[in-house]
């Protein structure tokens, strides 16, 4: 009997010892498993924070015309716009004699309200052959001239009809189109012929925070050919760049920063991955 109890005690102790060893192994494996997922969660969170910080917009991305002492402050000779086919020009001839003045400007003065609504009713369009047809003065070559040059040409002709005429020309259909990363894209009518890119951007409500100020695209039609060039608005030297000034019918396109796509795409993927790992960890803990 003593021997039986001894063997029973021995095997019972051996069983309990083995059972405890198995429990220890299971707990140890589960602990390692949880630590692995905990480390993975922490790494994902750190990666998430790094991506957020790297995709943030900095002050340097939002600045215009950064000062540079090395840039020489000098006057830039900007070439005047040369009239093209399709331009709509207003022509005003002032004379000493009121009768002569009224003769040429009669239509303009009597329909001023209607002209403000539809400038095509009183403007003179440059035809396909590059000419401009004016009452009393006849057909005049206009394409290729600047406004000041054409004023001089018309004045020389008007001298034969009027006493001491003063000629004033303006482009009526001077429009600028602004597209891309701006707050209010659209086409805007310009009154002042000396307009620059910053003024055009102000009409469109300025760039958004994702607008690329270092590479603003300008599309310009010159003699039926489109010329594309880029302007860096973050450098002070742009003020000395002739392309800083705009011409009629220019199109400005503000491209988005790469950070915009990088931020949204990667953040979306990271959030999905993080949620998946966290959900998996919760399910494992429950089991």
C-alpha cells in the first residue's frame, strides 16, 4: 500500500510538473505573440506620425517673393503686347472742335450703357487679314502693332480729317484665365494693361495651401502658336523677369504640390493598415 501511494504521488507530481511546464510554455508563447503585435502597433504609429509630419505644408511652401540681397534691383524693359487677330479694340478720337468729336464718337456716347454690357457692339475687331476698319478713316493695318504704335498710325490718318486729334486705344477683350490650385478659378476681365501674375492670382482668391508657388505655368498664344513657360514666384528675381507681366488671353495654371497626393494617399493606406492590425490584436486578445 505504501508503495502504491508512493508511485501514485510520484506520477501525480510528475503530471503536475509537466502540466505546469506546458502552461508556462503556452503563456510564454502568448506573451511573445502579444509583444510582437505591440511592437508592430508602435512601429505603425511612429510611421504614421512620420508620414503626417513629412506631408505637412511648411511656411516656405506658402511664401512669395523671398528677399535675396544678391539680386540687383534694376529696371526691366518689358516688351509691349502686340495686337493679334481677334483682339477687340476701342478707338476714341478727341478733337478741339466739338462737332468733329461728336461725329466720330456719336455711337459711343449714345449707347454707353449698352456698350458696358456688350463691348462687341462698339469695339473694332482685328480681322483675319490683320486689319481694322474704322468709320471715316477706312481700313488700317493693326496686327503686329503695339497700342502706342497703332495710336500713332491712326493719328497720322486722322490729321487729314480732324484738327489736332488725340487718339486713345484700349483692348476691350483683355482677359486672363486662372486654373488649378486657386480658391476661385475662372476667367477675369482686365482693365489695366500692365498686369502681373500676382495680380491675376489675387483675382482668383490666391493659391490654396497646396499650390506650387515654385512652378507656375503660363500658356501664351503668340501668332497662333502656344508658348508655355514657368515662373517661380518664391524668388525675388521674378520681379526682373519679363514673363512676370501678363498679356491678353494668357492662361495661368497652378499645379498642386506633390505633398498633397503623398499625404492623402499614404495617410489613407496607413490608417487602413493600422486599423486592421489593431482589430486583429483585439480579436486575438479576446480568444
